[in-house]
């Protein structure tokens, strides 16, 4: 069985292996749906929890379009901008419901999808410029949480029990952090929705 220290190192190494799709990786030519799912699987496959999981399916793409998360394809083909939105949706969908994602992306789709003033590709590039600094801050935060958790249950004499309780403390710290950040995102989303009520569907 792994020690807690070994688990921490494994987590940090996992973070180092995670990558993102860069704009230059996305084909300039429009893609059919099968090509889109293959592309996403190739570039985000490392993010999957289980080997049999799918990064993206035809059903998912159809649901995103149906729920106004994604503009409709042009003659059954998806542009680079569609793929960029799908990447954002991929990250958001593990935390938020469709209504929240629609609210968050509505400004982007209305003002930068198909626009030349500040193309969506430039928005995407600017957003992901923050990635390296964010990853380093995240790893430092994870180490800090781990050390805090390691300071708990010091009075438990049995090494195995103490290790198990400290691991539980660490998991709870990570979960509470995610919970609070999700609360903040949902609050901002609710404010945006109140300020700009969604247009009624015809």
C-alpha cells in the first residue's frame, strides 16, 4: 500500500503530465463530427478517469447544441471555434450544469464566435497563458494542504490508523476547496443570469 507521501508525489506527477490543446493543434479546416470526437479523444485522452470513458461523443455534441452551449455546425461541419468551445465545455461540465455553462459561455459565443475584432482563438490563447502559473500555484497549495493534514490526529498511536485519518483529512481539504470554488462560480453565474436573462426559446 502506498504511503501518504507517495500518494502526494503521484498526484503531483499526474498534474505534470496533464496537457491542454493549443490553438495551433486544432485543424484550420472544418471537421465532421466523427473527426471532432477523434481529435478530442487524441488530445484529451490523458484526462480520462477510466480507459473506457469517452472524452466526447456524438450524443454529447448534439446535447450541447440543443442546450445552446454550442452554435450549430455549418453544413454538418465544425470549425476551429466550435472545437475551442468544446474544450471549454469539457472543463466546465464536471463542475456545472448546462444552464450555468450556457450562461458563462453566452458572452463568448455572442461577442467572439465568428468575430474578427478579437477572435475566439485569441481569447482561448490568452486564457491558457495563465496555465503555467496556475499549475505551479496549485501544486504549492496541494503541498500546503498535505502538510496541514499531516499535522492532524497526532495523538493516534497506531501508525496505520493515523495515516488513514490523515489521508481522509487531506481528501476533505481538497474537497472543501473545490466546494467553495464551485459556490463562487455558481454565485457569479446566478448574478450574470439575473443581469442578462436568457432569451426565450422559440
